[in-house]
């Protein structure tokens, strides 16, 4: 085999990690024998497969049955099953003092932001991954004999295992590279790429197209074929969820605190989607897959042009869309083409606050978008952002009013607290906005995507946290949406949650 593209643990076991999966698909479409290996999924299966059973132990087998054999979940059923699997992760973690593993995270007993510390830890002692490399990974590498391994790291939750995996491959003489969205973000807009590179000199940035040769100008996502799957498709999900990107970057690209503002919009034609769909294995197509468009904010044009392809093949999908004036008018077409859910960056009900940070969203449009989608049977997932510098009680009141008016149009909700990206336009204009940038509490030598700040001498994150507990959660529709919103498996399972009046 030419290449194995591998994603280290821990990343959600409900759908393929998009970075590694799409890179393997891109290489495959160019005739490169590229295998996709989700080591995180294999790691979860390894833990669940050996979890002790019996009295007082989590019933892992029943939990897996519930999540794998149902195409629709109830909030209670999902909570119980995912809680059971998470308890099994907790029990496994206890074998490795100081480590904490969940369905979405792996924290070592040293700060994960310190790659040198993590590397020393992994070299020195027992870790949750050490046995797994020998038991599972080594036989795979010996069987497939890849000329090169790509390790794709998207989240901090994969960093400890990624560092250990790099050391493991190096000592055994495998040729490998490390890349992915985490190293890309650290080098573009964060802090600490240099540190990562010191620990893993094989770290590179980019979308992987350097493998295609210096003279190639083609973007990796211009051609995608179903990758060679090194293990069976055994994701923990009632329906297969397949990641895909219609675009990268963002067509709005003006929000002042966006960490990706230097990332220009790239659109991949619908023929890329059509070609890719033609290569999805028929046994997977028979299981009613759901396409997960991972775009930061899908523009109306590419989305509309993709609809006939989706409708023709009877494929369901979900994606992230900005709640703009075009959305209500498209809701019916989206629904009939198979849209099960839209994630929407509503962020605030205050026009003043949204304008101040150049969000380009109007709260009335957000309300209309939520209502129209719900009317057409599309699940809605609203992302609210609290604790923006300068957010007043009046602004919070406007957000509460918006959510109250949205009522049962609101299916899922994320109440998050503002983090200031390490590098963004707002940081360069901090003083103008009354923001005082603080030195990070850790030493400079750490990986960091965000930086601490004060607004007029205060940290707005503190009252925001309080308001979530005492204001937002007491609105009945918000409370219902919070109870319905799954805590684990990221968004993969959301389109399968049963919600009255929404399509399935
Ligand atoms: S909509 Fe999102 S991705 Fe686009 S500019 Fe704003 S924050 Fe960035």
C-alpha cells in the first residue's frame, strides 16, 4: 500500500474523522493506493470489547445495541446508552492513574498544552495507548506495509496519542508525516506550532496536496473517491454518517473574532460530490447514510446546486448555515432534498452586539430561519454565544426574548461562552474595543488557540456563565432543547434524534 492515513484517538466514534477521511479519498481519486485507518474507532472498540461485564458494571453490549440498531433515538435512550459507554471509558481510565478518557476526550496527567511534557510522559511510563499500538496497529502495518503513514490530528483530544504514535512509528523505522487541522490552526492563528514541531519534527501544514508533487496546482478536495477502508465500517451509529465538504473557508469572512479570516472561500463543484457519491459502496447506500457537510458556513449557491444530486439519490444530509435572509426561502427545497438538520450560528438576539463584531446576522432573520426550518420538518440546532466583550444586560435580554419567541422551533441548543482567539482582527483592534489582552497563566511555551482578556477590567465570561444557569435554562423551550441535545458523539447523532414534527 502506498499510504495509510490514520487518525489517532480520541475523536468521536460515530463518523469518520473528516480530515483523515477526505485526505484518503483525495489520494485515492488520484490513483494512489491510500488506506483510511480510524485508530480512534479501533481504540474505542478495543476498550468496549474488553470491558468487564456483570453486576455493577456498565452494560456496554446493550448500550451499543441501542445506538447501532436504531435509526432513531429518544433523548432518554440516547442519554442512557451514551452514559453507559462513557462509564466504561471511565473504568478503563482508572487503570492509568492521572489519565482521563471520555467518549470525546483524552487528558494525560500533565498539561496537554505542553507537547514536551506529554512526550516525556509517553516515553516514560504506561499510557492507555501503549498496549493498543502493539496489539492492533503493528499487525495492520505489517499486513499492509505502507510506504508512508500520515497521521491526521484535528483536535487537542488526539494530541497525546498523536505524540505517542509518532514516537512509536519513529522507533520502528516507519516513514511518516503528521498534519491536520490542529497543526494548521496552530501555525495560522494559534500559538505553539514550533513546540509541536520540536516534539514531532515530521509535522507539516497544508491540505496534503504536497504529496501530489510540487507542480500540481490541484486542490486535494477537487477529486474524491471512496477511500480504501482498512477496517470495516463499524461506527457507533444507527445510520452511517459520511463527512463531505462543499466548500472550505467562509463566504462571509468578516466576523471580527473569526480565527479563520485569512482563509479564503474555496468552492468545490457539485461534480466532485456526484463523483464521490458514485463511489460510495452499495452496502453502505442501502443503510440510508446521512451526509454531513462539514462546511464552516455553506453558501446558498453551492448548497442549492447540490440538492438535485442528493434528491436523486435519496440521500439525507445536515450542515451548518448562517441564518441569513435567503434561508427561509430555501427551507422547503432543503427539506424535500433530504435536509434533516441545520446548525445555525444565531449567537445573540442583540442587533447592536452582532453589528459591533461585524457578524452580518440580523436577529429577526435568525428567528425567521428557525421557524421556517422547523415548519418544513428540519431540525434546528442554535449556537448561542455569551460573554462577548461589552455584552450588557439589555443584550442578554434580547437573546432571551429571541429564544422565547423561537419556542418549539428550537430543537437543540449550544450555549457557549466567548473565547478570544489568539490571533484575529479583534485582537489587533483590542484597545479600540475596550479589551485588555492578558498574559496567559501558563508559560509562553505552550500550545494555545485562545488568549485571556478583560473588558473594562472585568472578565465577561464569569457573569455569562451565571446567566446561562439562571436566565437561559429557565426558558421552557430552551430547557426542553437542552434536555434533547445529546452530550456525546458531537453532532453525528442529532439528525437521528426523534423530535415531533421533524422528518426522519
Ligand atoms: S461566519 Fe463563522 S467562519 Fe464565517 S467569518 Fe464568521 S466566524 Fe468566521
